[in-house]
């Protein structure tokens, strides 16, 4: 039994143990009650029996797992945001434990969660969404009288001078959110835009005849109407081609995605992912993301320029700073003459 006094000057007893990486913890007035609760919960976990009632309605505090469940039912269950919020909650419970006493969650405890997310290598915007989920749960607890106060949660500051693009995690989260709400067509359009990098107005002018198969290079799309009147051809990824096929029931497959429809769909995405405060979180990020990935994966800037349809190199060079090794490569190229 892992029973201990809750504190030096506290007469309560804490049952605190872990099973398969999940922590369960509750405080009880007596040692006997704590030991009995722990033994029963361990038995049910071992035998695969229902145990939810053991985590709420008993003891003398509300657990994080219980508060998460209540918040999920109140705000997110059955919505397009459910899947992403369940993912956020899983991170919370993996870190603190299902039976964590939420009343003990202070600023220092919030910081440990944020540091854990940083160690996972998550982007600042992604960390902020996780913290927003925690904030919503705690606000729910205070509003319903489960908690007396809510600790201050400081989100990560996003630099205005950064080059904003979507991480792969954000990309998959957006696709999952769209598909969960039945917006499959827009999910396919989103994938097409990520993998081609074209401007939405360019996509709307594409006809079925613009997509063709090359014997050597596979499927291509010819852009005749572009922003700078400079026609170009883009090689299609397998995902982009599948997205095109899913929408090829009309002569102009992407004409249905007008500015107003894109705005409405993206407003839904912003709200579902708690990104309403990030002014840079716009649909045009699909184009920035495509260019960023090309550069980060060491595609020569001349090719990036042609692929994106940039009028001059000045526009392409905005992405050059995203290549972490380009300066190192330059140094190594010069150093070769010294070695020889």
C-alpha cells in the first residue's frame, strides 16, 4: 500500500499509486478508508472492471480526471472539437495522473506541464492550445464551485517576426477536425493546397483538363491563370492527386471554394482549435507551409521560386532562414579548399 500523510500538519491520508504509467491519487480522512479505496481500485484495474465511480463522488476533493470528464461532457462531447480536446486531456492525465487533486494545482504545477510539452519538441502555438484546454477545464471547475480559484496560466509568447507555417501535427489536427465534422471536401482542398502551395484563386481556375499524366513524372497540373501571369506546372504528390480525384465531379474542381466559403470553413477551424487569438493563423498558411517545407527539405531556392510562382528571388528568400544547415553548408564548401 502506498498510503501516506497528506502533509506535515494535515490529518488526512493520501493514497497515491501508478498503474501502466497512469497515476491515481486521492485523500481520505482515515488510513483505513485510503487503503480500502486503493485496494478496490487496483483490483478493478487488474480485472478490467468498471471503476469510474471510485474516482468521483467519494473522498474530499475533485480529481483532475473527474473534472476533465465533466468539462468534456459540458463543452466538447459530440462536437468537431472533441477529438483534439480528448488528445489534450490525455496529455494532461498522462502528466498529472487521473486522480490528481486539482485544488493542489498551482502556477508551479502548470509550469511543469509546460516544460514537459517543451521537451516533447512541440511548437509554441501547439503548447498554447494544450494550455488553453487546461485553462478551460479549471475555469469550469471554478464556475461550478468545484474549485475556489484558478492559477494564472501564462501562454507562450509568439514572436510577430517569426515565419508562421503549419507543423505536421497542426496539419493532421486540422484534417481530423474537418473530417470529424463532415467537412471532407474542405479537408481534401486543404491537403491539395498544402501539397501544391498554389494560391486559392489559382486553384479555382483549374479545369479537369489541366491535370494530366506524364509518362515519366506522373501526374501534373498546368496553371495557366496565375497572379503574375506566369504559367507554371506543378508535380502532384499522391495525396494531392487523390484530393483532386475526390473533387473532380465538376469541370472546375476547386471553384466551389470561394473566398466566403474558405473564410467560413477556416473560422470553424480557428474556433475548434482555439486559434482565434492568433492573427497569423489564416488559410493562406497552406501556401507558406508548402514553401517552408520545400526549403527545410533542402530543395534548391531556384526550384522553390519556380514551384511557388514567385516573381523574384526576394520573395523566395524569406524562407531561406528556415534552412538550419544552409550557413553550415556554405562554410563546409569553403573549407574544402583548405583541406585540399
